[in-house]
C-alpha cells in the first residue's frame, strides 16, 4: 500500500510572488494525483500537528520563539531567500507532525510506501537558523523523535535533493547513530556551497557523513550509477533499522534553480533502488519527506513516479531519452568525481 500525506494546510505558508517555493507546489501535486491512472493504489493521509516540544528536539528555544514572534507580527524575511507569513509557524508544526505521523504509521504497518508531501521544506535548517526556503528541519526532528520515543539508533537519512542538506548534516555531524548520505550537484556550482567528500563528520560521527557531489549537467544514467556504486554498498554495510529520505525533485532538467538533467523516469528508478534496500537490509520502515522540486509541470509527476515504483514494473510517467551534449560531458567527468569520493570513504567503508 502507498500512503501519501497531502493536505491543503500546506498551502497556507505564503512566500513572495515569484518565489519558487510556493503554495502551488502542493496544489499541483493534488491535481496530478487526481489525474493519476493508479490513484486507487494511493491512500491519502491528513496532516497532523506537532507540539512545540517536538520542534525543540532539534531547534533551540530561542530560535523557535523568534519564528513564532515573526509570524505573530504578520511575517517577514529571515534571510534573502527565506521568509515567513502569518500562518507559517502553525504550518511548520503540521509539516513536522505529519512527517512524524508517517514514521509512526510505517512502524505500525510495516512494508509499504510512506511519503509526507509537506512544506515548508527542512533540510537546510540548522538548530538556530532558518534558510534555503526551510524553516524547521522536518526530517532531523523525525530522526530525533524515533531515537527518543522508539529507541531506534541506526537511522539512515538519504538526501537526493539537488542541493546539499547542510542543515541536516550539521545536526548529526558528530553522531554515529544517524548515517547522513547526500547526492547533490557539485557545491562549487550551487547553493549552499557545502557537501564536499572530505566532509565526513567528526568525533563519534567521523565516517557517518557521506557526501557524493555530482557534475552539473549529469543525466539519469550517471546519477543512478553513483547511487549503485556508493550509496547501496554503504547502506548495506550500515544495516539501518529505518531509512528516512529527504526527497527533492529539483534535479529535474526543467528545474530553474539547478543544472542537472534528470527526468521523471529517474525518480521511478530511484524509488525502485531505495525500496529494494528494505528487503536486503531488513529495514523496519522507509519514510520520505518532500524537500525541493520547483518545476510545477514535472515535480508532481516525478513524485508520483517515485512512490509508485514499488508497485509498478515500469515508470508511470515518461519523457523519453534526453540527448544533450552537456550530459555527455558530465558523464565523462563523473568517474573523476566518484574516484574522489571512493578515496575519501575507503577509510570507513568497503567500496571495492
């Protein structure tokens, strides 16, 4: 069964006109779901609201109070690209609560697909700063919730947003109970400028931060190759109890704030790979939460392809092969990128 948390409450976080992280993202997912030929395979789950105590599993009381206060006066800018509106604080609590709800549902029901289509997104938010369109770190809070309430101490956070999840990395950088893995565009070419292979964690967490930067222009074949050669063997060696996925669909070629050339089919193949790890690793639950993805035409199709992957034999949505010179050039550069990743990580993981 496929469980999709999708609720109009997430349209109430308002952003400035023209901002890519807009309420229309949720509206377009609704519309694509209604048209889906496999709609009958998807169960819609309503949003649930978290408590302030949940937020403070990760974020400082001062930061939480700052966001509340800014919303009380009608909202405003936090950074150049991140703002809150009057209802943002409440909506952010629903984003956290809904992600936790999906994790609880996954643990209760077991095998299945659990996706929280929430906003505002979260993976750039640090303990004390909202940025990169993110207010609170939904997935980090859910990981802490699982550790606190369920005593789960082997968690993988897999982040395939095209931007490096610097907030999530910073929260777990010295922690071995959460293995953070990120595939993202080369940080020399894209916000937030972090996520180099040499960023591996420190102290107890050394070796438990995995960064896989990829060359701009890369298409599906190269992206999936990186997943197969680096991500799969590391996850299998770690043997997690739970996999949490920061699902960003902004690596799509139609997305205007990145330079990758992925397609809607890519996310179907990615879904197949991620959910195949459930059986290989005896994972108790896989829960995904929406991060980026700003092409209103293709993000909803990418999302549905991803969640439908475990129950279909081929992608539901197709674009056909892209034949781009820049993608061919990126494929040729990929080996150099992967060699660098292997060189760094071979101290901690068997990637032979």
